[in-house]
C-alpha cells in the first residue's frame, strides 16, 4: 500500500527525521487557516498517489493566507493522471541550498534491500541513473546487519552527500524495518540555506502482508485511503482479490496467473477485460456469488467469463458452486463458463442440467474468451 | 533423475497437523511421496494416520502412519529427511525456515502465502548462508510426476515425461501440465509469485539443462521484476535445450498488484511485453495463450 505524502511525512517525523511543518485539509478555507498558523507564505501540495504533481500544477507557492485559500481551491478536485485531488498539504516554505536523493528499495534480483543515493536530487532518479549512472550510488544492505552509522557513512560518501545526512540514512532504515515498508524514498532531501537537513518530500510503500503485526495501519491508514474505486472497496470488504479495469468483459478465475492470462486472452479476442478477480482455490458458492455480485454491479460489464481450472478443487464442486450462486445472484448479463481439469466432464454436466438461459459453456479457454468477447459486442 | 525431488527424497512437513498440512500431506502420500514425518513441538511423539496405502503400486499395504517430531533436527535425525515442506502461517514462517536451515535440510519448500517481505529477505539470506535451497514462498511447490510431490500441485492431472517446467504461477502450471498430459513432465517447479523468492527461473533452467531426463523446458512468467529478462539472458548464453515460454499480464495496468504480491508493473519496468521481447530475442518461442504455448511445445518435440 502506497502512502500519501502527508502520511509518509508523519511516519518520518515519528522516527526523528526533520520535515517541514505542514498540515492537511480538504477544504480551501482550511488552507487559509493553516497558512495563517504557519506564518503566511506556504506551499500548497496536492495529495495524490502518483508522481509528476509539480508538472501537473498540483504544487504551488502561495504568498499569504488568502492566496493559499485560492490556490487550494484550484488544486482540490483537480485530476492528476486519473487521480482526483481530495486533500492538500499546506507546508512552510524552505530555502533550499542543495537537493539530494536517498531511498531504500527492494532489489528483487538479489532478494535484498538496496540503498540508492545521489547528490543530484529533486528530479526523476531513473532519469539521472539513465543519463549519468556515475551520479547514483547503489549499495546493497546486509539484512542481518542493517544500516549502521558506519554503513550510512559509506553510503553518504559514495553518493557525495554531506556528513549530516548519515543520521537521516540510519533513521530512514529504521522506518523501513520497523514499519514493514517495501520502499522509503526521500526526494528531495534538502540542505537549507540555514544548513539544516530536511526531508522535503517522501514516498513510502508499506507491505500489505505485514498487516497482521502492524495493527495501527488498519485504523489509521486504510481509513485515509479514499482514492480507491467503490467496486474495489466493496470487493475488499468481502475479502475478494479484485482489481477494477476499464472494459466490458467481467472476469472470474482461480489463481492469479490464470486470471492475468485470462485478461490477456480476452484482450487478444478484441474485447477489453472489465476487471481482475481471483477467487483462489476454493471457489465455493459464497465466493462465486460475492464475485458475481461485484462484477454485475459494474455498469460497464456486458458479459462475464468464468475461467476455472480444476486442480485441487475438482470441476464438479466448482459447478455446484456456480449453480448455488445463481440461486442468490440475479444474472443480468450472459455468462460463459469454461471448466477444465479434474472432473471437467462431470462439472459441465451439472451446469448443462441446470439450463440457465444466460449461461453457456465452452471447453477451451481460448474458445470461451472468443465467445465472451462476441457476447459483449452483441450487447 | 528429474530435478530437486525424486522418489528417494524423504520429506518432512512443517505444519502437518494443521488443516492445510493434513489435507496436502494426504495428497502428497497419495502421489507416492515418501513423507517421513511432521514437525510440531506441541504434538511431538504422536503419530498421524492417513488413509493412504503405503505401497501404491499394488494398492496394498497398511494406511500411512506418519510420526510427528518436536523439531526439524529431531525429524532429520530420526528419518534422514532431506526435504521440508512448510505450511505454517505467515507469522511463523520465518522461524520455520530458519529452523529448517539451521538443522541443515537440503531443500525447504515454502507454500505459505502472505509472508512479510522483510521476513522473506531475512530467511532467504539465512538459508543461503547455510546451503539450504528454498523454493517459494507463496508457491505450489514442485512435483516429479510418478515419483514425489512436495507441495500442493494436483498430481493426477499429468504423467511422467520429459518436459521440465518452471513457473511463477500455480494455476498456469496446472493448465500447462494438463494441456501436455499426454507428453508428460520430468519435474514441474512452482517458484512462487512473491517479490523475494529462493529459487529462480535461472536456477531451474540450469538444473533442467543438466538433467538427462529433461528434453525441453517450459518457462512461465508474469509481470513484475526482471526475472524473465535475466532468464532470457541465461538461456541465450547457457541453455542448449529448447525452451518454450508463456508470459501473463499484458493487460495489467501500471501500479496495481495483480493477485500475486510480486505481480506489479512499476513505471515502465516489469511489463509483459518487455519480458516476451527478451525471451524471443534469446530464441525462446513464446505462446500468446497457454494453449498456444502447449502447441509450440508439441511442434518443437515433433521437429
């Protein structure tokens, strides 16, 4: 889960990293009040989980509280790369002397975290790395040892950062480990004209798998995650693994890989998948009913494709689940079912016997995808 | 021969007495696996009966009675086990793998889904330092059809043969195993869909290349990371056996996790198109659908 800038800022502050004074609001009037508290001149920053806010006009300086209100009014509601701005952070301005880049990222190739640091902060680090690789230091961190003061000094020196950043590097590692983060990135980390080291902007991604031991996330952070799609929220409430897409063929399958593949095969047939939904190994009647419910609530859906490979759960059990689900869910769109694998013939017989007018079967994944695409286009 | 797992393998199950552990230990036994024990400190000394005959060939023999040991070390000392299959819940998985590695097990197959990445980073480094191969986590395990099954792969959808398969995805593995059931497989390895895994595509490619019982390799990948790109480079330089590929996730939007924790396109990296291009540049034929990949395998075997 990605955090908003203001959430990341708070997390860093809790771990003793100096950040600019700032507050968050979702109304223009609030920006005026915050600006007044911060001394008048402020930076108003759109809170969206995407990069390039500055270029999109989502970060602006306001000279006084009245201007802060006006600026917040412009930014709130703005669309930045498909994300609607619902909150702005109003922060004290900082007199920047130098901008640096520091982050800890997971290096999947080695299964370790990497420290990445550069004395050329403030811009897209991937761009810096591509054009001037020698300006970016990449140092693997031993998971047993972590980032000690000595290690941090090594990172700072490799990247050409001043010695005052060593403390930030150690504390940032603390954020990564203690908060179960997959990424912490400060860009820019700045030295002010007054010589202070400040984390001006931060990005933090938390590990969803660590929820069980990071209990406070559930209350604080999930509640603040208001950017999500309504259908995704409804699906999450039912424990479904659902991602909303922008298409017309609703998709249900078992297993993440098979579902991803199903989306591709449908797209290959000239239709657009409406969603990703992995119902996992069980495929019980309840899960099937919940899944169908969410998919049929999507107004874009014109047909639904259920693609199940019976491995551990045999196809007759899956077919029973579908039949039971159809007793509780009113089917409003044509449903194409492909059952293959263990007991496939028995499963197909069960569905045939049920004779639902909107349900049809196909024996191959490719054939079923073609049919689901045809049905979507016919509507 | 096969890779990593044969009928000689002696398998311990960590978390055998839990619901999933019981269900899949039974299935592993039914597939002919030599499951020599379970591990659970609170149930040490007991024996669990599974209604699976020990002697499968003649379907004779007594139901399997599997002893429970207090630790991996105890189980290894008593049985000579060399493989452990881990079914323990996410919160305890790190301790389980560390215990298995400390006991000196050769192979730990971690089925558990939902392990925090920091735990995976820690236990992978620990296991590597002690010479323990980890497969997974968040994987279906591996099967050498007709010999042994360590994990949750359905054993009855295919048969022994000469195709080696390595995959990030469980159900896509099953799909290909089933489509190619008339040809059969030497070993199928599900390496898992997490960002940090113990055994990679490259490890399996190297093992299949050396395996005299494998003639052709199927490689299944999906969005996220650059494991497939690195595998492509390895194939170009080191693999002489034919490789057929399949990649899932062409339609996945940027920045969304697609079911597997590791299946995410970040910016312009980790895309399916880049992976397919890298594999094709290395001479791998890549199917547009799983069925087409199966057809490419048949074509290749005919030539």
